[in-house]
């Protein structure tokens, strides 16, 4: 799933790879998916996009947006994007396939759920996109210690667990269950621990963990649980993930616990992250 680091990496790759190519054909919903979401009638996408050239790509939250004049093509966190050279075989199943006049192509396939939204700027509203555009990203200077302090001191979050605080309700758009695991492990905070139990020092350590790790994940091309535009695995080694949980905690050497919690799996070291 696209989260903050992967969205930033994907946008940079799209700028270098897709932007500037003329769109010659668009195929939408070739493989129907119950949880693939479109704007208006997806059959209109080709009429809107054909002949256009994307000028730039940007990322906000866990979303990636391609821009062509007043046209916006936005992919949410559950969409896997792949670039295909002219000689590459096209995927048999996809929810979007964009062909370019030079023979290259880009496909989008929905994993669990995902938005593939094509619209003229100002003609589409979505609460998740709005939140991601309006709130500062941890990858920017605007997301500073004071901003985080105001966020974590809200009365409405005090009784929440740290996972619920960080990874639900779009408080930090693009910060999901995936990046959460290593951030909390590095900060030595249990995912079920209540926000109100964190002291001033622990809150500052958590803030620093968010800033440093998200920056590192981005700089290394995303997490090793995810793939980029070319199908390459990210370079950030996820200590708390399904890939490496069996290896144990690299700090204390103890075992890693996996649990189902708040709609997803959490990984933690019960020794380093005491509840």
C-alpha cells in the first residue's frame, strides 16, 4: 500500500518516466473490482485524457497526482502503478491502462481498495484528498515539534492508543499501519499504549522517530514490503514487518509479537515496547 514514503518516491519516478509522453489510449475497468473507485463515469476517462501530456507529478499523504493543464489523475494508497516499455507484455488484469504514443504504457491495479480519480480541477471533492492537501506532511518543515505537540495534546486523542492516534482518522494523512510499526519500535512505544500515558520526553522521542524514519524510508526508495513504478522493492529494511518478524528484535534479541489490532496486524517487541 502506498504510504507517505512510497507516494513521494512514486511521484518522483512518474516525473522522470511518464511526464511528457502523449496519451494515445486509455482502458478503464477492464477487470472489474468491487473496491476500485472512480469519478463519475470511468468510460469518460479516455475522452478526457487522450492527447494530453502529463506535465508533473506530486504526492500528498498516501496519494499520487498527475497533472495535465487542468486535468488531474489521482491514485490513492491501494493502487499499484507499473510502467511498461513498448516491448513489455501488458498485465492481463488491471483497472487502468494508459498507452502512450511512443509505445510505452502505465497500468494501475487495485490491491484491496483504491481510488483512480480523473477530473478537471475544482470538479471533484473527496475528504481524504482534501485532508491530505490541507495538512502538513511529516516530510516537510511545516510538520515541526510544535505542530506535533498541538496534535498529540488534543483532548480527543488522549484515550486513544498510539496506533489509533497516528494511523486512523487522517490525523497524519499517508501515515498508515505499515510505517507505524518501525516508528513505534524505534521510539520504544507499544502500539496499544494510551496517548495520555506518554510523558513529555516520550512524546518528543516519538516525534523524532516519525521525522527521521519517514525521511529514511523515502531516501531509500520506500520500504522493502512495497514495490515502485518498475516493480523494484524498496531499500528500507522493515524490522517490524511480516518479512522480518521471525528474525527477532535486533536490539534485545527477543521474539517479535504479531497481533491483529484495529483492522490490521501489529508487530512489536514486548521487551523493548512495554505496555
